[in-house]
């Protein structure tokens, strides 16, 4: 059960940002860096460090402007399920569940959270600065909790999932109200 909560926490972090969670997980591995993480273990750690550091910096700085948010949203929409799956496998190393289930849980949660962000982005015509800073902070906290305190991280991830479901319900009602007014 702890592995599922850790996977949820890591998947939620991947649903918020891509480079930051991968960089933090790699640095927390110590000397091994990404040697224990599927897919990434075959790539040189120097390349991964430079790639994840560059992407993390791009995410941090570009997310503060509308054009940067658009670029990040498009890239994250396609890559968040993959990163969520990779992070889920990275934090749930010793589990009785098959690895494809862990990968699916992390990837699907990342995709759901990314779709919610995308919906809010287009509905608000860009995310406010406080929301972007909250995303960055929450992403870091979720990755650290996935490794050190999976129960708390899983709880936060479940709260984010509840928020996503609640948002979808509100969007559905908003859509039908605006559609009725448009007739």
C-alpha cells in the first residue's frame, strides 16, 4: 500500500512539472543517480543531469509568462504520462504489484492532473502567478514526500485528484450554462 501512495505522490508531481521531479529523484539516488530508474538507466548520467537541469530551469522561468505557459502546457500534455510512469517505477521499487500497474497509476494520475491544469489555463486565459508558484512548490514537496513520507504525499495526491474531479464537474456545469445562454 505504501508503494501505491508513493506512486500517487510521484505521479502527481509529474502532473505538475516534468524536469523538477526527475532531477530531484536522480539527485536523491546519490552516486547511482538514475541507474535504478527504468528507461533512464541506459542514458549517461551527465546527459540526464544537463537535460533535466535545463528543462527544470526552463519550466521555472518560462512558466511565469503566458507564452512560456503555452509551450510548457503542450509539452507536458504529451510527456506527463511517460514521466509519471517513470517516477512511479522509481519510487515503488519493491512492490508485489506488477510494474506495468505501477507505471499506469503514475502515468494516468499525471495525465489527469495535466488535463486539469490545461483546462484551467484555457478557462482563465493563463495561470496567475500565485498558481504557478504553488505548482512549483507543490511539485517539490510531492517528490520529497514520495521518497521520504509516501503516506502524506499520497494523501496530497488524492486531494489533488479530488480537486480534479470537482473541477471537471464545475466545467461541465459551466459549459451547459453558457451553452443555454448562447441559444
